[in-house]
C-alpha cells in the first residue's frame, strides 16, 4: 500500500520545498490530491505563515473532488484554529476518503489530534510514507517545536589544509564563485545569519543574498558581540531596510553605544553574563524565541564555542583546493579532543562539488 503513495509523497515534498525559508515558524508542507485511480487532480503547498495550508491549496487547485479521492500530505493536518481554520475541517467538507501522511506533527498543540479527528470521522488515515525524507524537509521545524531552540546550521569554507583564514586574517576568497553562489542560496533558506564580532571586524561582510534572487521576506543578521566592538560603520549596520535587519547580542552596559546602533535601526539585545564571552546556550534560547533556523557563518571563535557546547545541528563545510598554511586559522577554536576516540563523527554525510570545490553536509553524532 505504501509504495502506491511514494511517488505522490515525493511530489508533495518537492512542492513543500518551494517555500523553503518562507514558512517560519510554520513547517513546509506540500499536498497532492489523487482521484480513485491514483491520478493527480490537485497540488498545493504552504507559501508562508498566515496563508492557507497545503491541504487547502490542493483542494482549491482540484476544484471538484470526485468520490474516493486521496489526499497525500507531508505533515499531519492541523486540527485547530490558528491564523487559518483547521485543515481537518476542509478535508471533511471536501469529502476526501483517505489521507496519507508522512509525519505526525510534534507541535504540542497539534500532536496526533489531526489524524485522530479524521479517523473518528470515518476517514482512512495511512501514515509513515517517506517519513525520513519528510522529517529532513522539516528538520528545523521539528527541532524548534520540540526544544524551543533554533535549528543551527554551521557553514564554513576551508582550504585543503583545514584553515578558514590566512595568518593575516584574510579569507577572501577561499572558495570558487560556484561555491559562493551556493552559500547565497543557503542564506535564502534560513531566518537569520549569525557571526561573531571578530568576523565583522576583520571581513566587514554584508551578509546579504546575492547571485540568486532574494526571497520576499526579512533576513536577519545576528552578531555575537560581548563588548559592543562592532564598528558603527560596518556594512551589516549600515544596511537596514525592508529585507535586512541586524541584531547585536551583547553583555555590554554601554547604553550610549547601544543607542548609537539603535539610531541606525539595529536592535541591541542584552544577554546577562559574568563570563568573558556570551553564553551560547542563553543566546540560542533568545534566538529560539525569534527564529526557527539560523545559519552560523563563523568565525573560528563562535564556531568553536558552538561545537564545544554541541549546539550545532548540521554542518555545511566547503573544502577548496588551496593550501592556506599552518599559520592560518583553525576553524574550531578551543575544541580539544586529545584522542581519536573523542573525534566527532558525522552521519548522513553527503558530498557535492559546487564550482571547483567540495561541499560536505552532515549531522554531528554528538
Ligand atoms: N572561511 C570561513 O568560512 C570564515 C568564516 C568566517 C570568518 N572567517 C575568518 O575568521 C576570522 C574571524 O574569526 P574569529 O575567531 O577571530 O572571530 P569570530 O568567531 O567571528 O568572533 C569571535 C568573537 O565573538 C565574540 N563572541 C561573543 N560571544 C562568543 C562566544 N560565545 N563564543 C565565541 N565568540 C564570542 C568574542 O568577542 P567579544 O569578546 O569582543 O565579544 C570573540 O572574540 C577572520 O579571519 C575571518 O576572515 C572565515
């Protein structure tokens, strides 16, 4: 039975992905309506939070729904009034006979409720089709809803000797144009880009989306800056507009300096600490209130802190055919493991070759 719905579920997953980066704090959801003979009669996906859910979009797309139709959907339909009415109601009203889903919704307000409600109403519910693939589609949503922490992706560009910058701090450009374009596409899929103040001071990055078309939403840039060292003329401070906003996380009591940033439209958020640097766990707790998925782009200090705290969910590591030198910067400052038995290994590793470089993506086995 499950095999019958695999192709439709894969199509629903592809549809869902079209809204990548747009749905936060909601999941990406795709839906396909099949008639009794298994032909696709409607397709839909959730475009952004506040807009109709995928199920409703597929039902609307189909128009008239014949008897014996099946709705194939990547996530359990919701059964509550949020910004839109419950999808279970739309499904019942449409006279759909069967609902096939990949994953239950772990959201405490939804969990199991949608599927149970449909079953009680006499609809056949089939679950567990393409579960893994659909769980990866919504890995950020699942983590966020379960832990209230953002899903943390870490992106770094390394030379083949594992360095992220040369001795003088320069790192432009380690990777090829093809790889950098992929980074811009990745930025389009997250809610915020995060860097340490060392990177802002050294590189003055714009942290914008270029080379690919920017999605129509706000992309946040977040700086870990314990002592408010960010230069007021930094590109990331100057460029506040409808598409880009900047947040500085700091422990500095300097209200005058904070006000200077605020006058530029930057949000300054205080994280209490007596430590030398910002406590990453507290910082992520704050970021989880605002964001579902963040992309940390270095540098070595921040990446090292996150690895030491085991708070990275997914790595995107570009490796370029260049030797930077043993006097260059090691990517994970302060990560000391002593023995191979402590080495951090990865699962679900995937290798790609953008431009002239390699890209490893994988999940750490903490
Ligand atoms: N190749 C790449 O992918 C890549 C990417 C990014 C950067 N880089 C290179 O990396 C270098 C910058 O790296 P970096 O290590 O000097 O700086 P960084 O990691 O960007 O920033 C480190 C600074 O952030 C602040 N910070 C606040 N909370 C922190 C925390 N919990 N953990 C760590 N840092 C915290 C600290 O300064 P305060 O104490 O003043 O707050 C710390 O010195 C540059 O040379 C840049 O070109 C390379």
